[in-house]
C-alpha cells in the first residue's frame, strides 16, 4: 500500500462521515466511506483496513493467475 488517509465530515447530529482513501502499489485508488459516532477514532481503524485491502488484493491476484493457468 502506497498511502492510506482519512477525512472526517462532521454531521449536524454529532456523527462523522469517515472517508478512507487508499492508494495501492499499482496506483489504484480505493475509497471506503462509513457513518460513525462522533467519538470514533479512524486512526485506529485505518491500519486494519489497509492490511485487509492488501490481503484481498493478493488473494484476487492469485485467483486471477490460477484462472489464467487453468484456461490454458
């Protein structure tokens, strides 16, 4: 993962829209957004999300390689 950032957009009711932006090593951008309570700390979540995205990308790459090999 090249970079991982987040932005908060406070709402009138005290909650925050949290927007995570991840840039992969292949320069693909992945954006995830969620509505969270006002006391939510996105910095504690960003590392876990980044690791999960990395793992998902590896799994997808392996699956694509296996499919290509299987199709001859």
